[in-house]
C-alpha cells in the first residue's frame, strides 16, 4: 500500500505477510451518520498485513477519482476553500496519465476570445498567476516550485494567409484585454534569431504568456494537499483502481466508491476526473447497474520530444505554429489508417530545467501508449523546418539526452471539457475532457467544480460545460 496508509492515523499494526486481500465492511444504514467500518486485508508477499479497526476512517465528504492535474487541483480547491474532507484515488500515480506528458504552456495565443473555453482559460490563468505571485510573497521561487517561466508566446505563421489570420487574431486578443502584438518578419527575426524567417513569416506575440513544468506543479500541489492530512481532511489512495460505485438505497446517489483495495464512502460528492478514461469508466460503472451512460471522451495520443540540457538552439519564447489552432495534418504526412487522423504541429519550449521540449503529435489509436519512432521522426522533421540549426543534428546522436513523453489527451468532440453533475444522480460530478489544455484550464476547472458542488455562484458560467449537452 502506498500513500494511503502513510496518511492514515488509524494504522494499528504492520507485519510481513502474504498475497490476497479481503474486506469485511459494515456500513451503517444512515447516509449522513458516522460509519462504523472494520476490515482486514493482506498485501503481496513483500508487503505488510495491515489490520485496522476504525470508525469513519473510510468516509469523506468528497471522493475524487483520478489524480491527474484536474483531480489534484479539485482536491486542493476543496481543501483551501471549504472545510470538507477529501479522498483522492488513482489507478496509478499522479503523473501516469496525460498530465505527466504535458509540455506545460499556459498560453492564450491559440485560444479564441468569446468562447466558453476562453472564459475558463482566462480565469484559470489568473489563478495560476495568483499562485505564482503568492509563492513569491512567501519567499519561494515559482520557477523552482512550479517550473514557472514568463517567456511570452509566439504563434508563428509562414504564409500570406496565415499572416493575415494572425493580424486578425492580434486585434481580437487585444480587444479582449490581453497585451498582444503582431510581429512582421524583421521584428520576429530580432526576437528569435534561430527561427527561419522569410518575407511571409509573421507572428502573434503575447508577452505575458507563461509556462510551468507539469511534474513540479503536481509535486507542489500534492505537498500542499498533504498538509491537510494531519488534520484528518485528506487521504490519497494510489495504485488502487476504482472498480464500481455502491449505490445508496435512500436517494438517487452513490454511497461509496469501491476500489480494488478500499471502500471509500462519500458524504457530499464524488468527482470523476479520470481524463481519457472517464468515458469508459463511467460506462463500466453504469453497466454494473444495468444502465447505459456514454460520455464521448476519447483518448487522443500525443508524443512530445524532450532534449535535456539542450544548448544548441537559442529559444527566447515559447513557440507554436499557426496550424496548431486547428491541428491540420501537415503536408506529406500520410496517416496509414484514416481513423487514426495523425497530425503533427510544431511547438517548442525551453523548460525551467533547461530541456528543450518539442511537440507534438495527435492521433486516435485507442488507449495505446507505445512509442512510435516514426511519429518522433515526423516531429523532428517538422521542427527542423522552423529551426534550420536542428537539421544539422541527427536524433540518433542525441539519444543520451533524449526522452519521449507519451500521453492520452482527453478529447471531446465539441472541444470543451465536461464539468458538472451527472443527470439522474444527486452527488456524482464529472470534470474531464480538457484535451490539450488541461494544465492551462486546471485551476479554473477546480474552482468551477467546487462552486457547482457547493451551489455557489461561479466566476465563470458552468452551463456551457454541462454533462447533459454531451450525453449520447
Ligand atoms: C504531449 C502532450 C502535451 C501536452 N501539453 C500541454 C500543455 O502544454 N498545456 C496544457 O494545458 N495541456 C497540455 N496537454 C494536455 C494535458 O496534459 C491534459 O489535458 C491534462 O493532463 C488532463 O488532465 P486530467 O487530470 O484530466 O487527466 P490525466 O492526467 O490523464 O489523469 C487522469 C487520471 O485518472 C486515473 N484513472 C483512470 N481510470 C481510473 C480508475 N478506474 N480508477 C482510478 N483512477 C483512474 C489515471 O490513472 C490518471 O492518473 C498535453 C498533453 C499531451 C499528451
């Protein structure tokens, strides 16, 4: 058993023992009363036998399924902004989903003003900036704690049509209150001397855009959440997949979340923030009840190339090609399988540790997360079209400093995450489907979830994200 037992105060004994686990759980019948639970289980041969006799130690106000950036920030918001207790459960570890593969840009350059996603992203960025500021005020360095960098972002176009589009975008972004500048080819060259620039190349420049490191940010948020464990308000259950929901007899709610090792009772709300797995998980959970429930979240696989301690390229800002806006399949890139819909758009950032991150691909290949070297070659070729210096280098020469991150973005067909109450249930909420913007939208999503659960007026309208809109 991992974190869960570390944070439990009812730990009574621990001796080495053997392989299977079993439970005896005796919940009381009153939903809101204290529960009296007792159970025993045995861990694998190398593990411990934990025998606990406890009262209410498996009952929490809020149970969160999925400890990616969305689940963790939702937990954080409940802990900081209410007095509710929170349990978070994951089938793996926090960075094992899409979150661990994220490039870390929190940019507005490629987002469209006037949309619901824009409003959520704007609020989220404000909250990220407040977090970075508050770290500074407490004497911490946000670059160390969050991998935070205010590099500004450049959305780069290379054709006349793209430059015209960028002029319109800069106007739109400025009108919506952001500092935005159109850079013609000569201005762009001065800002990014290593970028290949010809007369048609131009960029939209957002000097205030920031980036973070997903692993640092997750570690920081986990640490903050764990600060509430000693007060009995927080527990983590990792490497412990959710298997089913236990329905309450008295109302249209779910009484508990059954994992492979634990039964976690919820007094107030269950939040499913299982990223790409949300659709299949909800379908399985409802199938157990003989019901159909389909949320169209699908895994969209992405590869990201990381070159550690890379100093062969000067990169002053975060860069993204204009084609990223609609994930156009690039010319010459043939996807052998039509349904796979493979596309590669150039993104380039230098992270706080000095690694060059080059992205990224998108494709629909189910839950497959195998490394595909041909996709890496496409990414390398694409970035070489923007940075001629990289064409001189062969990827095989960089193998010692090379890492590949692969993750499944939670894709929604209408491009908006799904945030809100599951129709027909009184206490189950979804927070998923952020595709390529989950890091960026996390804090705004967390605030929205807490406001919805606590029936508080939200800073951002949650209606466009409702679950009913997407039910198939
Ligand atoms: C290559 C790449 C680059 C990206 N770059 C950026 C970027 O620069 N900026 C940005 O904003 N976004 C970026 N993203 C997108 C971002 O990473 C995702 O939108 C975000 O991580 C989604 O977070 P999540 O918490 O919803 O999902 P996840 O991180 O996938 O977390 C879901 C969690 O649910 C758990 N789970 C699943 N099933 C169960 C179960 N049965 N029981 C218990 N737990 C379960 C999983 O183990 C997982 O930990 C990128 C994504 C990729 C792939």
